[in-house]
């Protein structure tokens, strides 16, 4: 009976060693950087009074995000958004580039590119066409 106990303990130690190796491998695999492209809805904020949008508002932009793979799932779960501040808009055409976009994504993620890179919006005074 005393001979079987060390054998059982040896299997327990081997199991723990394999489990620990698997956990270390998962940690390293998940932390590797990756890239994913996601559709992000565009929210327009602070449109000045007396101004209306003539062109159709943009629906979504395609955003390529890079960072640790474990975080690349979060934009889908949290509902990433792109916000455009229109407080400086006036009548006529306005072009907004990627630098004008504000993205609500995790700070550890990096925005690699957006498609389209520039949005062209047309505005008119209310009551005029």
C-alpha cells in the first residue's frame, strides 16, 4: 500500500505541472499583438443651432485596431463608437479627417487606420436650400 501512494502523488505533481504549463502558454498566446477591423457607428455631436445637414450623415466607419489579442474582443462587446464634434461647423462643405474623430476604445488599443480617412459633410442654414 505504501508503494502506490508515491505513484499517485507523482501523477498529481505531473498534472499540476501540465496545468501550469498550459496556463503559461495561454497567457503568452493571449498577450501577443493582433489586428482586427471593426465597423464603428458614427455619432454626430454639437451641431450648431440654425444649421442642418444636407448630405446624408455617415453611418459607420471601418476601423482597424491593434493591440493585445485579449483586448481585441472588447470593442465588439462594449460597442465602440466614433464621435464627431460639429461645434465649429458652418454653412457649406466641411471635411473631417481621422484626427477629428474621437474613438471610444480601450486605451491599450491603437487605431491603425480608418476607412474612409476623410468624411465630407454638407451643411446649410435652416430654412435655406
